[in-house]
C-alpha cells in the first residue's frame, strides 16, 4: 500500500505531480480505504473539522522535526491507523502521509487547486482545501517549504525568485489558484533518499542564489540537512571564507550549525544568544574559545589580580557578591528617598510647621526596617580602599603607597560626599600610609558604597598623577 | 595548554617534556600529577561556586558557566547603573534640609555639659618636631579647613589622629616644619589658636 501510494504516477500522473499524491484522493480512487469514506463522513461536520485541524497542526509540528528519512516510519504509522472507524483522528493519517509526501513534493496550495481537476467531490475538496490551507497558513508551512527547497536543487540549480516568496511570507494564504501559477517543487526522486554527493556544489550554488537576508527556519534545516549535508563538512573548510561575509553567512551559519554534527568548522562563528550547540573542528578552537571567555570575565571584574583561571573565577565570585550588595543598597536608598519625598509632600500640603519637622520620622522607619549594609573594595595602582556601610556609619580603610597629603584630600572628599568625620586613625607605616576613617552620613545624603570608593580612588589617583615621582624624602 | 581530566595528564606531561625518559621521569610525573590535580580541583570548586551564584544557567559545562556568569555580571552592572542614575536624579530634584545649625548648637551644649573646653596645646618633642593637641567644637568640615590651613602654612602633619566625643573634636598630631629651622612652641600655639578661631 505504501508503495502504491508512492507510485501513483502510472495512474494519475498529473495529480501526482501537482499534489504529491495526496491521499484522500488516491484512496478515493483506490477504493477500499476507510479513510476516504471517513473524509466524506466528516465533510459536513464543522466541529470535526476544527478538531482535526488542531490535531493536524499538532502532528505537523511534530512532523516538521523529523527528517525526511523518517517519513517512511510515518507512512507505516499511517498504515496502522488506517483501518477503522469513524474517528476524528483518522483524518490525520492522510494528512500525515500527505505531509510526508509533501515532504517529497508539494507545498504550495497552488497544488490544491489542481485537485479540482481531478476530484469530483467538490465539497470534500473544499473541506480539505480550507482545512489544509488554514493549517498550513501557520508558520509550519515555511519550514516545509524550505524543506522542499533542497530537493529542488537537484532538478534545477537556480530557484526562480518568486518561489522563494512562498517561503518567506508566513501570511501567504492559499487561495484556490489558477493552475497556471503552480510551481512544481516536487522532485520525484527525492523520496528515494539518494546519496547527497551531487548536492553539495548545488547547495552552495543554492546559497549563492538566495538573496541576502534570507534565512531558513531552523527546524526545516534540521529536517533536511542530516541527509544532505553530512558530506559537506569537509567542503565547508574550503568554503569557510564564504561564510565569513555578509548576512547570508550568518543566517545560514545559525541554521547549519543547528543541524549538522559534522560541520566542525562552523563552530568558530558562534551566535551568542541562545545557541544550543557549538561544534568545533579542533580541540584547539574549543580551547581558544574557552580562553576567550575567561578573558572576557577578567575584563569585567574591576580589580583583577592574578591571570590564572582559578583566580579569575574567584574574582568574579567576589564581584558578583559585591554587585548584589550594591544593588540592594541602591534599592534601599531609592526607596528611602522616595519615602522622604512623599513625606515632605504630605507635610507641605498639610501645612505643617516647617521648623518642627522631625528628621527621623517614626513612621519613616517602618518603611526601612532593614538595616542598610554594604561592603566594597577597590584597588588602584597605589591606593586601596575598603568601604563598609552599616546603617548610616561608614568605615573607610585607606592604604596608600606614595607620599602625598592624603588626609587633606580625603577630608575634602568626605566633605563633598556629606560624610561627617568622627574618627581618624592611622599613620605612616613603612612605605605606606594607612588610615581608618569613621564617618557618619549626614541626614538626607544618599551616597552609596560604590560612589564613595570610586570617588576616593579617583581623587587619590589624580593626586598621584599631579605629584612628580620623586623620592619620598621631603 | 589546558588539559582537563586526569587521564590526559600523563600524556600531556609526556608531550610537554618531549621525550620519554623513564625512572626519574616517573617521579616527576607523579609529583606534578598531585599538584595538577589540586589545581584542577581548585578551579572546579570555584566554578561550582560561581554557578551557585548565577541564577540563570543553561548547560553545566565549563564554557557555559563562564558565559552565563558574564551575562549575569553585565546584567547586574546595568541594574546598578540604572539605579544610581535614578538616585542621582532624585537627589538633584530633592530639597536640602538645614541640619548643620542644629548640630552646632548641640555640640556647644554638649561640651558645656561635660566640661570640655576648647584648648590648644603644643609641645616640643624632638628637634623640629612638635606635638600638637587641639580640642575644639565640632563643626561641619572644620577638620578639612584645619588641614588646609596647616598645608598652607607649610606644616607637615604626621601621625594624625582625630576623634570626636560629645560634640568636641580632638586632633592630635605630630608637626614638622617645612623649613629646617627650629620653630618655637609658643609661636605655633598662637598660630594655631588663631587658625582655630578663624575656621
């Protein structure tokens, strides 16, 4: 039966060409199938139509994932489902089968129009037509259509540009068309699973013939490529340069990558967002890429220490923790500021006595029950800064190497940042100056640890730059 | 060259050395093996920690851990930037409250309550070194002004300590003159008193 379906050309050459042996048709011709009967049964049943439609879409979605080599298994599936009764899902096997055949041939609904000529049962035809048209108007159609591109290239190397239109236009509806507009995309030999040797050069040609910006949906490529492109891997190396330029390379690259395990050289160009698999031609490329990532990580971190992988990762860990603390701190501050603002607005509108406005409103504290705390470390060439904030107290540890009047500058900076210096301790130790500053944040100021640290480093470095590098003796 | 996995370590070391020499070579290999293993474990542990921090993880191999970490760090940095810009914006549009005066009033009262008086002490320590000790009322940015004044007069302060207690500030420091000549303690004391009064 399967072979029967596969070879109706003898019986209905025209139909086969245009429809890729759409089953209900052939079965109607062939006679004893329950399918065609059930089709006729269902033609009046609108509810059934929609149910079928849904299931068809589901199955199509499933089928799109399969390679065409599995179409045979689908066929055997349909085989088993064929027999019996009046069930809605029975309509599916013909669709499945038709899908697999369409796989090897038809796509455009232009072909559906061809039915009219062959099928007397108009209502059945229109039912099938609308059904398929609506279901295939989905995005699943393009993958199918794309699938068909490949066999196409065995028969003709150049695709007519207008046929590609049917692929890229997802809104393409399938009206009942005049037969003359039919594009025959069917390759009668395709289903035989010919070895792909003749394909590669044509495939390349195919790529070149496709206008820039054209991109294959992944699923279709995946379906077709396993058989087609297994052999191309080696050739890719030679044509690697081709993929380097232009949009085509990128688009094709994505899709090609997703389906072929053998295309190692593509692995070089990886898409960063959401790419599921990478493939490398050599271990060396894999290592290089890994090293590149470590380097990128190192560049992100503010105070990179050693250059080996373990310490890069260690620094990254500390930095992530620090960033999380900073984010929390900032959120708290923004929240506080907002509360204060709202309180002020409220007071103003209520016409309170301005002078008696308490600064720490008990109501305010209920908003900020969490204690603000953060800790930050920053290093520059000659300066190390450690800033710790708990609630409104800031403790700054400063270590400096060269000899400048750091106290003065730091004090200035602290004034700018609205920090009230309470305690300073420290002095000259060996080559370094080390100080500990205990400060309080003035009410209303919203500095955060990062800003303090950065400002200090900035000022210190500026001063160092200003001082000529003479000996420390003064 | 990075080689992950102990199985390949043997071969890698052989390759590194270029020739196969047995006996002595074996000991060398085994020593290195332990160190190498430790190094790898260290890296592996750290990668695990990194992974535990990053909320969005896709696959579980080295490359993707690092990649996800990079993405996460960039995302956090963006968040920090956005929040701090927001804060800055709020800062600029908000009003400043008048705090300092209250502080000063309180400071003076506190000092009086506890019997602390303003004082300037200067002592000659060693040659041209003087030790100064100043107790003054705590005022906003007074310390800065004091330090600036010191710098402008050419005094160099070393071993400075500042502390605050009950509205009073105590500054103790060791003062070196810029010029090598000896400076009189009395002169300095008067100078300092003037300075304190002025700031």
